[in-house]
């Protein structure tokens, strides 16, 4: 069963829900994420299910994690054997353990999502270090955040997030998405960015690395020795 054109949407501001309605952008996301038949994909906040359905139609198996109970119940109408729907907050979901169980030595998963923008940083912190079970992460984010992720040393917008992203991945800017592509229209321009994950050169725990990086960049005017103490 297709949800396209049949799903009534009730966006919730509290969950930062802006639903993608442009089919051209949808196709660009699927092509950019290089989804192939037999791939195992993870979608965070599938919302109305347009990306979910496109992934399934591409021959992928999808693990969709949706916090909104109303949207989760609607997504069940897809009634597809290739969809595993989890009604839970992604930030409390044991993704790494779940992927290890589901992949069972098969090739790594791909993450493709239009995420809530106010949760971009914690979602990135949860995903980017998982190079052992995820190959690529393709996300719709605020354009400003995408540029921060790609920023290099010496650039004005280079910060803790830039350092973290480059430490665990190779980020690539795919394309810009205008506000008119969503319902309701967000007040910011969006972008689709892809992270190809890789193992870091050291074994520093991701949480500790991010804590140190955040402290250093929050106290740029202080001596490094004082900040680290």
C-alpha cells in the first residue's frame, strides 16, 4: 500500500516536523545515498513515510525509528515485509546493538534521514562514531549546520562540530534544499550532506573526544593548558 497522497499530516512544532513534499528532492536523496537492492537502511523520524517508501521501492530493507505515535501508526499502513518500524525516541534507542543483531556480518547499514533540526548535533554524535556497523550517513540538515560540518581549519565557522565530523568521517555536501520543498515551510534553507564513516586514527572514546573539543572551542581566548585543566 502506498502512503503518497493518502496520508493526512499534522506537523508538530514541538518535534520540529517539516515534511518533505518535493518529489524531485526525494529522488535526489535516494540517488545521492546510492541505495541498492538488498541494502539495510536506517531512517530517523520517517514522518509521512515518503522517504521510507522510496527506500523500500529501491529494494532496501528499512529500520524506521519514529517517536510520534500517530505517524508510526500511519506508517504501519505500508504493510511491507521490508519495513521494521520502531516507535521510540532515537536518542534512547540502542542502535549499535540492534544493527549488530540485524546485520549479522552482512555489509554495513546506510542511514538516510530528514532529521529534526534542533536535534542535529546529538544525532550526529550518536551516528558518526559507528563506523563498525554504518558505512554512510546521508542527512537533511540546516544549511548553516552543513557548512559548519564541512568547515576546515582556519575558516571562520570551524568549531568543535567540524573537528568531530572530520575525526570520524569524510563529509560531502550534496545539494541545497529550499524552504518551498517542505510543509510547513521552515524559516531556514536546508541541505543534504553525506558522511562516509571511517575509523579514527586513535582509540579515544567519542564522548571524551567531544567533551574536550567542546571545552577547547568554548574558551578560544584562554591558554590551551588552562582549558584542558
